[in-house]
C-alpha cells in the first residue's frame, strides 16, 4: 500500500503523465484531448443487458485513456482524479442533468479497495460533483450501494457470466434509501465494459425506491394493473413499442470510458 508521503508527492510533483508517461505532467495536453476532446456520447454494449439505463461516456477506452484509468485505479495516481472527474462531469451533463443530481458510484469489492488503498469510482465521482457545482449544476455524491455478497473477479468473464456473477449482488441498505430521494440519480463508474455492473446497480436502486414507495402506500390497496406497473416501473435503456427509450424512473448512468464499439449505438 502506498504511503501518505507518496500520495502527497504525486499531488505536488507528478512524476509523469498518466496517459503517455511524459515527465512532470498529471495529464499532458495531448492526453487531455484524448479524454475530453471528442465530447461525451451515448454508449450501448452489445449484447445490452436488461434494465441497463441510458449510459453516456466521455471517451473510448483505448490508448492514453486506458493508461490514465489504469494508473489511477491500480497504481494510485490520485492526481488523475481531477481530469478524470472533469471528463465524468461532461458525461453526466450529456445525459441531460440540469437540476439537482445525485451521483451514485458503483462500489468496488471491499478486497479490491483494501488492495488499492482507495475507491477509484468514488474518488472520481467526488471530483465530478465538484466540477458540476462550479459550473452551475447542484450535485452531490451518495455512496448508497453496497455488496450484499461476495462476487468473483470479473476479469476473464464474458457478458453472460458477468451478469450471472453480479445478479442480486448489490443493495441499498435501509439507511441509504432516504438519501436517494425522488430526483435524478446518475450511476457513475470509471469504465463500462459489458454493462453488467451498471445494470445491477440500477436494479438495486429501483428495488430500493420501489420498496420505499410500497411502504408509503401502506394499506391504500392496489388497483387493477398496479402490480404490473410496479414490475415494469422505469426500466430504462429498453425500447418501447414506438421505438423510444424509456427513461421514466430518472435513473441514468455516466462513465469516463467505454469500449470503442459501444459508441456505435445505431446498429442495423
């Protein structure tokens, strides 16, 4: 684990660019351009997991962007949280966040956080919230998701195996439900690959909100069709019969990077 003096040294005197290795630069101009120059876009994995909310990404996961994310996540280059957070803020704005927005990081496994000495997604989310507030969008971070059971290492798993591995793995504990509120929730992560983590995070948030709504309803009773409405309530990222995407539950997602082919969402 890194010592505090190493973190402080990196913040004051960055050893090298996190993207290309150029000396004395947190992220050089060329690598910053790779991260934010093209502008955020909507992304969609193939195959698309059921229940995946609309996702926007700042940049394709390749070359300098890939190197910067790995440096921040695995090598503890904490100064990169600033530019990565700025990129994430752009992806959040691209999703239509105008009013108050709640950023909910997808949690890492506890063992991974211990091994790395920090939680990369939460750190980037905090940086993104600061950028959003400074540019006029009220934003805060709520780490309300937690793992309810152990999951296997995702590396080496295909999309179906990742879905099975994560199914039911996340939850919003009782103390976190009230923090969700009824406003816009943006699930955030540093990277989307198959979309399995974001789909499971969205399921957990919907379940928490549905449970709160049911508790509030109490003994009012259920009219015809209520159960079906609750079952399908706000499942975003799907296409309705008229070809438009359902975003009715106010849950969206934003990431720093996604695979290059996920940017090609208009497939035949």
